[in-house]
């Protein structure tokens, strides 16, 4: 009997040991995402009552002066928004919610009004990633299909079964996509995925070619947080259980480990990618909010309740807090602060009149 | 805001309550006619029919059970006439009765509630006649097979209610107690009725009558033990924040909040305070009363039975008034709960022993036959009244059709109009040009939908598909038309995606039309559709409105078409739309 109990205890301990570490699991859905090009910066975040259908995805944007509300109109954003930025062109994909089961897109130049005509019947499922290039848009749909639209041509959907199989083989799934210039990669598209096993092949092309990463090793429980195209290739932000946040860059056909952000064992609340490939993340580290950035800057603690970060086109870093008033149906209050060194300065406040109840 | 969320349906909705009252009155005329006919037959046949007066009198206990049950069924029928019944019963009584029961019980009760909700008016009226018919049947059919058939009908109906209507009286739920009605009044109705089914000779049998009271005694003792069982919350009162923590105080507090005369609620509130402050004393008294009653019945001597009768009746009365709060207040009370029928059973069975008649022979029983002329004639009339209710109830049970009146009830009544529709040239989801002229010759349902709406519009579109299915082969005479109501998202590609996503892709008579914004705006203005876009992630707002055009393109009917917030209300919209479209050709 005793050996039987022992084997149960040992077995349970073994299973526990194999489980991924806390903090390396799937990040919060619809995390605030900051995207910045040299001409425009956008930030997508949620505002409104907590939970239910009364939380709305909002887009803030700036060309360098003040942040303004730039949420696409005419459609409920309570399912969340996927954002992509290419030059000054902002593309938003409204995720399905309630009885809306497909994904309309909208596109705008800089702070101009969104045009909703940019849409194809092919994109009829919930996408997990969106990327735009100079004339191409790609949506990763249902984890194994890539919907691509180039120029004025209609959408085409192709299976990325090989890449999906690579992801699945290590216990992960395809979760991100970046459109890279076709001359820099075989078919112009990189797919990324997370992995909970030791056989991580982090990136594949849409055709299924594996793209190795030098210097990272095959560490288990890796979480791909961001994958975006940059003027020179692509950039990825990966959360690792042992090395904190790792920034990978893709250039000349290879991935390189370009920076490590000391955030272990933090939980990432929001991320931002700057106009020159800078990366910043807002993390919760033992209950304290800290900002970690690439470069020589050490992590800094930021007092207050911050929920998002974004670079401005000039490269300075802004922090955002959102205060909602669901009970009184008052506007949500967004406070913007500039982070200079370790010093925060509140620069502006925006009231967002969140449409409480208008999606129910 | 229309187009953004469904409306519910209030239990006091005047359209439904008026229709309920009207149907009830119409069928009451049928009931009166049946009685008049029965009376005529009775008068004509009376002199020619052999009398049954030579037979031994009906045992006292049986007579009390029979009359008592008959009166209770008639009272239940009267309670069913409350205006809140059609819309209030499923969510006010049926589903709550099974909330703490296992999922299979909830599933069964939910099935019963759905039957009711699909046809609330016809079902509510049907139940009135079934209960009235059974009550009258038990009263008028004193003896013989007509009496026993009435009792069988009573058992069948009581068990139907007990299973699909009350989730087996919550016997599978945690915390069930005789004080709160467990094992269910309808179950006790069925047990009491079963004593009317047994042959009359059994009531003369010492063995049968004594065994019956002993079984009832065992039931009381078991319920007393259950009430005394530790850990079930029966001994607890108020918690340290003076909030109800015990079963009895919680029940009394809840019942005191039921809409009822102030005098009654204050009595129940006072008892709740007592049960909260002195829970041990109160529960001990209930336990003792149940055990003493049960023990008296188990001993079954004349003296012990009298003691059991008195204590049991006091227990039933106190429980009925102070804990069950009479059971029938609140607008959707269906019966006076368990205690009156339990008291009736107690009295009937005890008198069955103490007033046992001299033995009735089997030959005398055989001579009863159907039970005499009154039983035959008025028993048959009562049976026909039961059938008057049973037929629509059976139809509702096997049909998924939904009353179209529900869709009207959540919106303003439809308006009859007469004006020419506005000519248009638009593009459908296939990219084909559709004009108002091309639709002539067909009856047209014209509505306005937002293709990226997250709530009402997809629902309305799906009900359009359901309407198409309901119309069957007549659908080819109908065009189901929606005009885009979103100032921003109005491309053909979006119309196509919306169509596919909402199950309308293969329907030849479905047209989701769009065009340039000025033309859409002209149509919105003509058909009184207000659309607007707001910032910060709101969907486009617009009113839900539907027009019906005849085959000449003349607008004939307009109605608000907010689909409501339940599947049944949605289905009612399609039933209503199909009905109105058929009226136009």
C-alpha cells in the first residue's frame, strides 16, 4: 500500500514539475498595444465598464502633438481591435463579438477618418493576428489559415498547415504574423508561435520553412508576445521563463537576439514598439508597476495605475492610465504621462465617452 | 435604443393579458354550454334511470377526500385565471422550482416551461379547464367507475405537474423540507387521489385503512427526522449581521416579501423574526409536532389517532400560515401549497379508520356500475371540460410553433397604412441590381439592417430565414428585403458576409440591398429610419422597423420589429411575419 501511495505522490510531483511556470502562459487577451512609425503612433486599449459587453476597444493616435481618440466609427468594438501600422497607414480589424461573427476592417491615413470599404469576404472568422505592408494586408485566421490581400486584388486564403503543424508539435499554436518585404524572405510572411516544449522552432514562413534563432537556445515555455514587420525586417518580443523579455530582430535572412529586458518574473501588461525598433513593456513585478525598455536604461518603477505604453513618433515614451465610471456612465478618463529617464510628467487627459450599453 | 438590444416582455403586458382574458371568456361559454347540455340530458333521463340510493353510503373519509380534492382543484383553476399567469409562470414558478435540483430535473422543468412559453395564452387557459374539470368531476361523481376515472385523471394531472412543473417537488434538491412544501403539493394530490381510485370495499377494510394511516405516520416521522437532522440549516437563525442564515427564517423572510396584503406580510415577518431569534425553539416545535403526529398514526389506536389528528392539523395550519404564507399570493401562485392537501389527507385517512363503515360487499360495489345518472352525465361534462384543456395542451407539447402575439406584445401594435413605396435601384448581396419595380408581383417584407451589428440585426435576419421556412412553398410569392442601415459599412462584400453568416445564403428570395450613401439616406428618410454613428466604439444606432408591401408595391402594414431577448420571442417574430405576409395575397 505504501509503495502505491508513494508512486501517486511522485507522479503528481512529476506532473507539477512539467507544467509551465506561472507568468509564461498566454498573455491577457486584447492587451494594450502601442505601434509607432516615424509619422504616426497608435495605441489600442479597452475602456468602459469592466467585463461583459460594455468594454470597448478604443484607438488613440497622435502625429506628435496631442493624443486623440481615433476609434473606427459605425461598428461595435467590444470584441476588441487588432491594429497594424505601415508608414502612416493605420489598419484596424474589429474582432467578432456577440452575434457579429466576421471581422470587418477599417483603414485610415494618419489621423484621418477610417474607411470601412477595405474588406473582403474571405476574412470571415476571428483572426489572431494582423499585419500590413506597403500594399499588402495579412490576417492569420483560425490558427492555420492566412488571408492575404495585395493591392486591389481580392482576398486569397491559403492554408499554413505545415507551419501550424510545427507549432503544434511543440505544444503551441500559431499566434502572430508579420509581413516582411518579399525580397527579404521567401514568401514575404513570417508566422510566429509560442511553445511549451523544448523543441521550439519560433518562426516559420507561410510556406513552412523554419527560421532558426541564434543565441536563444531551445528554452521551454516561451511566449511570443509581439511580431511586427520593421523597415529592415521584423521584430519579435518573447517572454521566457529564465531570461525575462527577449527582443529578437530579423535581418538578412536570420534572427538575432538583440536585447534582453530585465523583467523576470514580471507579468507583461502592455507593450510598445517604437519608430526605430525600440521596445518598451509595462510589467507588474511583485505588485509593482515597472517599465522596461531596450537600450541602456534600467527598469524603472512607475507609481500609479498604468495600463498602457506607447512611443510617440519622436521616440519618447508615454504611459496611459484608464479610469472607468461604469456605475455613473461618465466618460472614461485617460491620463497620458511622458516618461523621461525615470521621471513621469502628466501631459494631458482625455475623456472618452464610452457608449455604455450600446452593444447590448 | 432600438437596433441595439432586445426588449423583454413584462408579465402584465396588456396585449397578452387581454388576449388571455378574451380566450378564457370565449371558452367559458363552451363550458356553460356543456353544463346546460348536461342538465338537459339529466332532466330528460332522470325519471327513467335506476336510483342508487339503496346502496350503502360513501365512507366518510373518502367523501371528505373527494370533496376536499375537488374544491382544491377548483381553487387551483381559479388561481390560474390570474392575469400574470401566461407570462409569469415559467420564470416565476416553474424554473425557480428546479434551480437547486440536479441538471436532469432542470432540463425536464425547462422543457415544460418552454412548452408554456411558446403558447402562453392557450396553455394557461388549457390548465384552467383541466383543473376545473377534474375538480368538478370529483365533486359530481360520487361513486362508481365515473368517480374512479375522475380520481385517475386527478392522479395523471397531478403527476404531470409534479414532474415537469415542479421538478418533483424539489425532492432531489438540497435542503428540502416538509415545511417548504416538499415532496410537492401535486405529489400529495396524487397520493390523495389514489385513495379515491381504490374500490369502495377497501374503505371498509380494517387492514387497508390502518395500513394507510401507518404509512402516513411513517412519512410524518421521516419528515420530522429530516427536519431535525443536523447540518441542514434547520437549527440556525440570524447570523451575526442579523441576516437570515437558517432555513426557516430565510424561507419566512422570502415569503414575507411576496406581494400580498400588509396584514399577512406583517404576520409572516413577525414569525421570521421569531424564527431568527429563537431558531432552536421554533424548529424543535416543528420536529416534535411532526414526530407526535407520525407516532400517533403509527400506533393507530382511536385515542392516538385523535391526538395525531389534532396535532397534525395544528402543525399544518401553523406551517401553512407562517412558513408557506398561504402559498397563493404574488400573482403567480398556482395552489395553496402542500399543507391544505396534507391536512385533507390526514383527516380523510384518520376518519377512514375512526368512522369506518360496515363492510360493503363486492356485489354492492358491482351494482354501483358507472355511479348513477348524476355521475354519468355531469362526470361526462366534467371530462369534456378536461378534454377542452387537454387537447390544446397536447398540441402545444408536440409543436414548436410560437404564438405570433408575443412579437406584437414587445413592440407597438402594427399600423395599417396605405401609400406607395419609394422607387429605388440598389445592389443585392450577389452584386445584382434590384429595383422596386422588379419586386412587383411579390409581397415584400422590407426592413433595415446593419451588417456589422452585434445584436438585433443578425437576430432579425435569422428570423427572416425562419419566416421563409415557415412559408414553405408560398415563399416564392414573397421577397424578404433588407436595406443596409449603416452609413459606414455598406459595401456589397459586407452584405454578402452578413448574408452567409446568418443562414440566408441559399435563399433566392432574400435581398440585402445597398447602394451609395445619398440613395440609402433618401430611403432611410422616406421609411422613417433614424441612423447615426457615435465615436468610441459604439455600433450604428437605428430603429428596428418593418414594412409590408403588397404585390403592387403599396405599403400596407408597418410595425416595430425589435426581436426581444429570448429565442421564443424571436420565433414569434417570424411566426407573426409569416402570418401577416400570408394576409397580403
